C-alpha cells in the first residue's frame, strides 16, 4: 500500500474510533472488537490511534468521559453524582471521584457549586463574572436547528492556536487545487477549549462539501459531519471573543436551557475567517449538538 493510502486509512480508523467513543461513551468501550472490525491487531490499532490523535486511546476515552461529566454536573442538577458517574461510563463512584479530581483539581461537588468558573477562568487566563459575561453583545439566545449530513475534509492539530494559520492556508491551497466552488469552512473542537489547556486541545480545521461532491482522489482525509439537533449561536469579533462565547454557552446558557450537551464535538462555521482570508475579523455561527431533556 502506498504511503498516501496508508495515511488516509489510518485517519479513517482514528476517526471512526472517535465517533464510536463519542457515541457509546456511557458503555464499556471494547477495543478488541474495534481492532477486529478493521482486521488489524489490537497493538497495531492502538499505535495508529496514538499516531493520529497524539495520545493513547485510553487517555481519549477518559478525557471525553470527564468532559461529559463536567457538563452533566451543571445541566442535570437533580441527578446524583453517582448517577452522573454511571452515565459517563464509570462503574464505580470512587474511581469517578478520583479521576475527576485529578483532571479538574476539585471534587464534582465543588465543581457543581461554582468551582467550574474559577477553573475555566484559569484556563482562559481571565477574571470574569456572570453579570459581565451576560452583558456581552456576543452572548445572545440561539436558534435551535437541525443540521443535515455533510462531508468534511480536514487537517487535525493538537495544541489549538499553534498552527491554525498554517492549517487554514493549506486548506485554501487544497480548495484552489481541486477547483472546489461550493463549500464552507468549519473549526471543530474535539476538546472543550474553556476547560482544556491549549497545549492539550485537539482542533480540526475543515472544508465541508455536499456528499455528492466527494472527491475520488484527495490527499486529505474526510469524515461525515454530525447531523442532528444543534443550538446555533451567531458570532462576530476577534478570536478571544469566540472563547468568551463558548464559556457563556456552557456555563450560563446550557445549565438553564432545558437542553443537554452531547459528547459530539461542538464546531464553528465561518463566514469570515481571518486565518483563511486575512479579513481581520471572524464572522461565524457556533454549533453545540444537544438533546432535549
């Protein structure tokens, strides 16, 4: 198999595994079965995942479970901590408490009582309050929309912000080289950037096209973009404002919204993208996959 074909296959394996983890995060994740499905050994399967994602598969599973728990603790105030632990795939409350404290430097109870604000502010290196954030012009009520299935060609990076400009310029070259006319740009947060240190944050820059326009030959991997219910937030401003918006969505809008965030990554659709066209600003819509509770 040629190097290009091998790289694309490895990307496909890692992406399908991430989709599987996000979908079945509340259940035991059987790596042996997944390796069997791709007709490769468990060792080879784990090596491919780490090569593509920059961390081993168990670290990814743990991170996704704890990010889901951090949301549920805020949105599901009536649920006990034990129930939330179970919803996130933990068979033992003790192991959940230990993992949560190691990740967020506080107990789930402390997080629920307001510790999430201090933790997030420390990640973003800001000092803000609910009244200050709530008055920000970019923080407005969303539209609830249903997203149709699309295909995304992408470049993945770990350490969000380090290579964003380079990634988007490569995608621009890819668009021009393949003479693509109908497309739009999205940035996908595989990790929530308001509770994940920038150097640990997985980010995907992608060009989205219709399924009927899939390229038979491409040097970029692709996956199917999530289709389903989303909260859609309009946005315009600088990049730092995007993080302020995300913080407001997760910490203030979501807990009182009557909706629950899923484990499917949130993403931004750009109408102006300074990384792509040097427009000097960002005009976008931010999408959070949700379920009605």
